[in-house]
């Protein structure tokens, strides 16, 4: 593809090659659609890298991509109360986003998607119903030593999927409500695990710290990645120093002296946008659509699922020519996960608001009913409707904590 080629046309141009965009490109190309997958160069998203079993199954993630398998989680309160929760009959896979995302892009290319490297600039609408996607090409043909930013390029598309992450440029231009969302700013440091592990180290356990000094409204984490670990935190408070908090976390975890491999930070949306399409030929997916789970910050599964729904909506749009088909992506996502996001949002706003409440939250998690229902919902990505008496017991225990009747 020439860097100046304005006549090349695709069924779909997917902007963003993370889990959402790569999944959409893979699905559409596999169904015989012509697809261009445009991704920025050298992007690695800060991410704990958790892949629940549902994602492994639904998206055929091979075992070799799992750099670790978490078989338990440890929740740590402000008073250093530790609650270990085993993951019964399974595990949560952990991936390194640097390699995981590239594998997804290669899989999309293997299905027939054309890959291009560059930075999205804008979408123009044409009278014939096509969209013209303008970008700065970083392909070998587009970038030179005299012009490392690349050359202007553009292609035509019947449909555009914006999967270019939080604060999506596609969303900002094409979807009016794109400004209406909340963000947590996440930061982590990838550190190398030493050959001699410190006392208490467990490479199959995810540690989650609920402490105000580590985040006033989120949490800190230490997640195993095989030979490395992800150590980080997040907050919506722009004045809170995530680097300082991460240094404090590393000290608390006994990992201050571990070698730092790289540092990364980025905003994470905490609320799905009210609209994911422009009513013409653009639909959003992944972080661009705001599908990161509140409270937990989990995004990989929801991004891939959203990418698949965007691909299905695009396919229906291409088949029928009806722009209303694009709205189906959000409708189906919210039907499947809207209630979970609502519950998690309430949890984050209430339980993460003070160290007193964080202490109560960790104590609640000692309960076996809470542990079982929580992990069943997390692993399978749906609210557990069985065992109604367990839900009743949890309700009364929660009320006791809310009213201050439970001993902390």
C-alpha cells in the first residue's frame, strides 16, 4: 500500500491493534471481508495482564501466551489483614501485553487482514456513503530518515471500527458523547523477579492492596508474570502521585530492590459511553467505548468481547446497508454486562472511599460465600444466579458492615 494511496478501499478499517481492534480485524477478515488494521508503533498498555478462563475459551488463547497461572488471590487491608482466596478448579492466566497484543495482530493478519503502522488523524465522510481515513503512515514506504513521522496517507472504507484506546481520537471526532466518561489513571512498573525469591513469595498468587496511601479511590497490585511482575496502582485523582505510591507498594511488598524493566502509564475509562456509533459508518470498541470494569479495572476480556460485537455489528451493516445495525454492539454488550458494571461501580464508589471501609471490605471477603460467588462470576463473566440462600446471607452480612454492626 502506497503512503499516498487515496483510492484503496476496504470493507472495514480498524483503528487500533489492541485486544479489541485485533479481535475485530481477525473476525471480519476470517469471514471474507477486506480489512485494514492500523496500529501505532511501539505501544504497550500498562496492564496487570489477567485473562479469565472465559476469555481463554471464547477467543482460543493458546497456553504458550500465558506467562503465569494465578491460582489464588491475596487481599491486603490497610491494617495489613491478609485474606487468601483460592481459585478453585481453575486458574487465571497472566499475559505480557507486549507479546500478547502482537500475537493477536499477527493472528488477524493470518486471517487476511492487512496491517499498517501509523497514527490516525481524522475521518472524512463522502457523498457516496464511504469514509476516508487519514493517517500518518509509518510503513517502510511511509517513513524516511528525513521524515520519521511518516507521510500522509488515506484509504477509503465502508465501515470504520475505532479501537484506539482511552480518549480515542476516533470517538472524540465521531461520537458526540465521547467526553462523557470517567477515568482512572493507571501506572505500573514491570520488575524482574530475582533468582532467589524472598520469604512469602508466590508466583501463582495475585496480591491486591486496599490502602489509601496506595490509592485514594482504587487499589494497588502485584501480579506475577513468570520471570517478571507487574506492580502498580491507579487513581482518578490527578494530584495523587502514582509513582510515589508504587514505590511505597514495592517497599511494602519487599520488592523495592527488584530490577525495573520498564515503566508505563495510561488512563483507563471507568464507564461505558452512552453511544458507540456515529449513526453512519463508525462504531467503537474496547477502551474507546469505555469498557473497563469499575472496581477491578479488568479490561482484556471486555475489550475482546466488545471487539467481537463491533465486528458482528459491522458485518450486519455491510450486509444490509443499515447504519442502525452499528448500535447493536453496545446493546448486546450492555445486555450481557451492564448490570455487572453497575454493581462494580457502586462497589468502587462506596468501599474504596476510606480506609475504614476498605478494612470492612477485606473482612467481608473472608466469607466463603462471597469468595465463591465472586470468583464464579469473574471466571465465567456472568452474575451467578444459583445458590439464592448464599446471596441472602451475603446481603445481611453487607448490611451489618454498612450499619457498623459487624466487628472489624
